[in-house]
């Protein structure tokens, strides 16, 4: 499956076409291009060594400044059963430059495709990349001063053989010293070097912070340690502290239910940790919980290529590409752009106000309100909405009978609620006729999908 860091290409790709893909990876967070494996067919590359050599020179011949690429041949068996080789190109993320092709066109890897940058986006990317070199700076921390359990978990997650070589290969160490990214991700106590690199979770009574004797703060927890531990710690705290409401559950009984969808606030926390500016030493990431909302603040402004008027349409760009990649490998969140879109979708499906983003001179702030977009609509949503949405997100498509089991209802009762959700444009029924045995339910396409090119 192709993604932010992987692209498959047919051996018929030209060096010019390959160069644009290399540019996209170089301008983003790096990645891997596999040539000779495409559309489920293993073609190999041994049939034309001269053409393969031309592809290996594509970065040098057709990108400027040249994208940094390491070429290697990997043994394979092609679809006809013959021994062959795939050409694998490992692309490094550039530190402070933007690459372009012979026609001076620049691209940025966004999800599983390349986006051509406008002139303004290109200029902003030059500036953002100049800021993004901070995580690659070397610290006076030895490479063996890591949380070995966490490093072993990461090594296993990516299938690497040598954890120390993995740190160097991913820009998390230079020589025998950790970089800032390596220290933040795997250091035993990163705050000894970077004292503001922590997450603070605060719970207030009511809807206001209050001041002085009227301050409403009832709990204040500071989470330190490596970034994966901070995210997991914040998740447990917010699960306990999050605002709730009494609602009728699928079992017909009233119970406390979360006011803000878990996936929405978790994405906000992950984005705050991944994309914050760690060079801003005077501030930290904060999660503030009120009776009616959750607010998350992250030091550092959005990259210039992100329009504040439509953050859910943001092209994906990471200020800290090495941190972003490691946390993605460890299955934390869906990153800037994709993660923000996920937050909008979660809030929409819950019938809540969309995320409210604000940006100050030194931070990004997002508010996730528990207030319904339409109180009448909120009252109309069946109590099983969250369960149905979660089940369909996990399985993508389910039959009426399968969903009736999810809801714990008879098939007729479940069908009535599913039709109500369809009328509210939360889910859709797909089938050729009312008695189609292959018919299924799925989530409706996100309303802004047409604006996203990934």
C-alpha cells in the first residue's frame, strides 16, 4: 500500500517522471521508491540494465539541487517466475532547500501522491525548511543513553535488524551522539536537555479558567519522558478527565458518554507533540479540559503553506519530519493535514461544531467544542451513532445484520435507526435492490473530500 513514504513504479517509468517523485519525497520527509513493482505485477529491472542505470541517475540529471538518493538492488522473483532485481531508491529529506525539475517545477509528497507547489507555497516551504533543521542538530548525549525498551519496540515495528544503525539511518543519531529528534523520541529523560519538551494536562471546573481566588483549576499534571510516553500518558489522563454527558446508551440505560469524540482530541494531542516548534524554549504543549470543551495549544505557528482559513485542506508538511515518521511508524495519529481532516470528520459525525483553530504570534490553538451544530439535529441522532460510526470505520462496510449485532438490537429496530442515520447523511446504503444479499452500509464520503488531492 502506497503512503507518505512509499511509492511503487513500473519499470516503464522515464527518468523525468521518476525525478518528479524524488523531488516530492525530498521536499517532504523522504521516502522509498520501488521500481519494477506496480499494479500487483513484479516486473523486475534486469531486462534493460541501461534503462535501469538511467533511472539510478535521475536525481543527478533531472533535479536541482540534486535530491539525495541511495540506490540499491533487491533480489526478487518476477511474475513469470524468473529471478530478477527491483530497483529501490531511498530518498532523504532535504534540510533547507526546495528541489525542482528542469522546468523549475517543485513538488511536495502529500499522502500517496505528489502535489505541484505554487510559487507562494514554494517560497513558504523554503522558509519552513530553514526552521525545520532544528531536530537534526546533534546533542551531547551518547547514543546508548536511550530507553532501550522503547527503541526495541520501534526496531521491531519497522523490521530493522540493528537498532543503532536504524537511529543513524533515520537521522536520530549522528556518529555516537543523539540528535534532538532522537533524544526527544528515545532519550531516557529528554527534559534534561530540552526542559520545555513536555505536555501539561489541566482540568478546570466549569467553562472558564477563572483568575486569582476564582481560579477553577482542579487538576494539573506535567508529563515528561520521551514523546511516545507523553502521548500515551496524555491519552490516559484525558480519558479520565474528559467532559461527559448523560445519554441513553444502546442497552436502553442512561450512562455517562464522552462529550468530544476520542479520536478528535487524540489527533489534536498527537499533532501538538509532532509538529510543535521545539526550538521555542519558553513554552510547552498544553491540553486544557473544561466541562464543555477540550483545548490544545502547541508552540510554533502553522507552516506557511497551510491556509488558516481552511486548515482541514492543509497540504501535509512536517516541521519535524524525523519525529513525524517515527511516531507514524509507532501508529500514533495520522499527521498534519490528514490528522486535521480526521478531526473535522469526527466532529461532523458526532453532530458537533467543527474544530476552531486560532494562531497567535508563537502558537497554534485548537478548540474542540461539545456544542452541537444543531441542537435539534443532535436530539435526532440515535444513541448508537458512535458505535455504528466506529464499527464502519474499522470494517469499512457492514451488512444490516452485522450492524444490528453491533447495536444490540433486533434487525427491524436496527434498520429504523440506520435509515435515520442515512437521512442525516451520516451513513449510506449501497446495493442494487432492496433484497440484494451483497448490500452493505458505509460511512458517507467526507464533504470536503473533493477539495483534497491526496
